[in-house]
C-alpha cells in the first residue's frame, strides 16, 4: 500500500467527532462563554437590588389569621306569646262552673226539670264556647233495692237527662252518661232527694263551690 493510501485510510483509534470541522468546536465554546456571562450578570443584578435577601430569616406574618366565623346562636325561646289553644287552656283552668243536680222521684228515671234550665245556663253556654269540652252526667240512686238494679237505674237517669238536654238544644256529642249506683258524691251538700238524682259537671273545670246551693 502506498503512502497516499495510508493517509486516506481512517485510524482505528480516532474518537467519533474528531473529524468534525473546527468552526463547530469554536461555536460550542462561544455559546458556553455567553451563558456563563449571562448568569454572572443576573447574580450581580440581584445582589445590587437585595444585598441581604439570602441572609434574611423567614418570619411569621405580622397579622395573625382571623378566627373562623361561627354561625350566630339561635335566639332563646323566651317570652314567646302563647298560642290560642294555650291561652284557651289557661282561661279554662282559671274558670269555675257550678255542679248542677237534678232530682228524680222514687224508682223513676223521669227527671224533675223544674228550674233546671236556669241553673244549667252557664254550663250550656260554656259547652257552646268550647266544642272540645265534655259534660259528665252522673246518675245516682238511693240505697233501696239490689246493686245491679240501682246501677241500671242510675245509668237510665243519666241517659234521661241527656235526652232532655238534647231536646233543649244542647250538643249530645259533648255529653257523657255515667252510672254511680248508690254511691254518694264527695260533697254531701250536693245530695238531693235521698241521692235519687243526676249530677252534671264539666270535665276538667273546677266547680264554683259557693254556687252549689243555688244550683240545687
């Protein structure tokens, strides 16, 4: 092989890129130099503007965070006005009504109603004003006869009074018949005709004791 051929053949120890033109190497070197100069300029600018920026400690904000906003508390349920129903119950509790007794002849279930309507007037008016109220009609008998007969007779007397009041315009749905038999009321002043009677009182309303004598 000639000397010219040996110069043209590639060397087996040549690194890739060694045969590149020299201007490419100069271009890469120039680019690196420009980037280094730019970084130095930027660092110098930051140092001039904030010379102690790197040395400043990290501090907490001067104003603390505001506390969380809580929902307003519900207003206290005080001094609420009473409803109409509550007011009605309060008025009913403060009222009083007479207990009226209606006498019966011996062994009879026919009431002696003379003067009874006048005595019952406040009770009947109360029932009209209070459709939810109840009138208890309690039949009684004397001690003669068997217990079973007297219970039936007392119940018949209560029903007879209710029938009479219904014919007079009283609301039947608000009247309740009760059979007391020979039992006497707690107040002896209410007994009439030897306990042959029917007692009329409004449930849940206190009796006007000073009117008992007028109601007999």
